[in-house]
């Protein structure tokens, strides 16, 4: 029948393809239109969120370990919820995110938390609950004190992002592996993993600035499961990953278990013991989608190009103390630089890269980039127009508390801004 139809109408292969494409085209166009609508609604919703920047000032005699920060992450920043079709796609409501920031402005070190205004009370009360001597104040956003980058402007600028070098399941070195947490341990014998970072931030001089932001939200990242044949969340993926690592050392004894069920025997080699212990501990914790961004700045009237290059080369090593070769470490990606001179002979692409990096930092953009950056363009086009979403990864509360917490007495950096006296209790006039 089909042959008679084709012979009667004299269709060739090209005509058939054109007709088929014409009938099928509405499907991808409808999907694209839906995605554009979703993105538009999200951007409209995000534009109406009111953000505030809180600075946390810590007294000199804080004796809390980073474990206190884990409670803040789970109680103040973990907003797990399910959104229906109407709320997510029609209203465009995204899952809320927060920015944790460590900033050095000419050697003065500051700790900030950027939060939606409607969550401010929760964030403040949870900080005071763990650090009752601290002081939390709303401040102006420091990022607007530096002008937008221009090639011939008054500022040198460099930036990059970080992600895990290996699989998200494999952990970085955490504070629990660095310090002695036994009851009664004296403060002077503890090891604070943040001290090297604070010391470096405090060493900056006149005209130098360094900004670090850690942006987090509840874990929504999806992974492809070969076993399930679909996309799964982090918990399911991590469990599958650990089982796959142990598969060569696993034996199934058919019918040998209680009630005649199969019994599983696992004999992992000793060199995996430490890694397995960390991975299993990590699996039992709350997890966050995370993005880390670093920006370094220096005024040209104080620094030559060569001096600034030395500054930015050293700044990219601030997370080196968390490296754990047999497990994982933080790896630098998306730097605002070209290694070969012929990669960007005009300098236009580099200028665009730096402008985007500074804009993304200012807006704390990670999970919802503008539509023009939401897709990865071909390499030739990307050389002139930066594209592609920022790369996010997953961290547990223990890993996050290692990277961001308020230093205790063990950190004596003179330039770290502390308050001299204790505050007996949280202010009674917290905003309502």
C-alpha cells in the first residue's frame, strides 16, 4: 500500500524526510517553548526576591568546634520541600539558596551570609543558638564598591570556580580528621582547618581584595543510574556507587541466609577501610548542592601586572589543605585566563569572561544562570561568547562546616575582625 502511494505521488527520499520533519517538528518546538516559559517565570520570581547581607562578628574567646556550624546548616539552610507543577512551572518558584562568604578587603577579614529576607529571622536565631556571643548585623553589599571590569580600567581582576576533582561521593578532608574532638581537649591543641585560609586572607595589603563565596541549596542534583535505568538523587546514586566499588569483593551465597534467603559476604581489602568509613559516614548526613567561586582584585596604581599574577597564582591554592589524595579534593575550573596567546589575540573573549565572572559573583548566580548562559555553545563561538552553566557538586554538612565556620581561639589572625567583648545573650529586639 505504501509502495503504491509513493509510486503514484512520485515522492523521493528528500521529500519524505521533509514531510516527516514537518510532522515531528512541533514536538521539539513545544518542549523548547515550555523550557523557555519555565526559565522566564523563574527569572521573574527571582527578580522579586529581596536579599540581605549579614555580617557575623565573632568574639575572641569562641571555643566551639565546626560541629556547631553543622547544626546551623541543617537548621537554617536546609529547606527540603516538594513543589507541585503549578508552583514550579507556572509561578516559577525556585528552591531557595544561600551564599556563605569569606572576604578580605585590604587584609580585613569578614564573614558574611547572604539570605532571602524572609529567612533572616531563622538564620539569625540559629547563629545565636550556636554562637550566643556573636554579633549579626545587616551591612551594605561590598561587591558594588568595585566597578565593573574593563580591559583598560583601574583594577586587575581574576576569578575561578571550584568543584570536586573526583566523584561527588568521595569526600574531601574534613575537620573531624584534622582535630582531636575528645571531651576536655584544650583549645590550644586543636587544629582548625580554616586557619591557613584566614591567615592568607589577612595577609593582603593596600589595594588588594579577595572574595570567596560558597553557594548552597538542598541537594537536587540528578545522576544517571545504570542499575535503575533512570535519573536518581544523590543518596540513591551514592549507595549504588559504594556497592559498585565493593562488587569485586562481594560473594552471594544462595539460600544461605535466615529463612533461606541469599546471604551476602563482603571482604573488602584493608586499603579501602578508611575510604569506606568516610563514604558511609558521609551518606548518613544532609547534603547540599554547592558552588564555589573565587575572585581576586587589585588596584593597578598599587600593583603591576606581574605582581597581580603572583597574587592570583597563590590565591587559587587556598583550599589545598582539604586535599585527600586517596579520596578527593577541590579542583579549580573555569579560570578567567587563556594559557596560549593565540587563544584570544584581541583580548575581547578574556574581557567577556571576567565580566561574566564578576557579574555572577555579584548576583550570586549558580543554580539559575541567565538564559544566554544556560547552554553550552560550540567551541568556536564560546571563544567569543562565554557560555555554559556553572558546575555544581554535592557536599555534606560535615564537608561544608569544614570549609566555612567561625574560627575559634586557635585562630589568632590579627586582621580578622572580632568583637572584643562577649554578648550575654541574643538581642531581644530581633526583627520579626
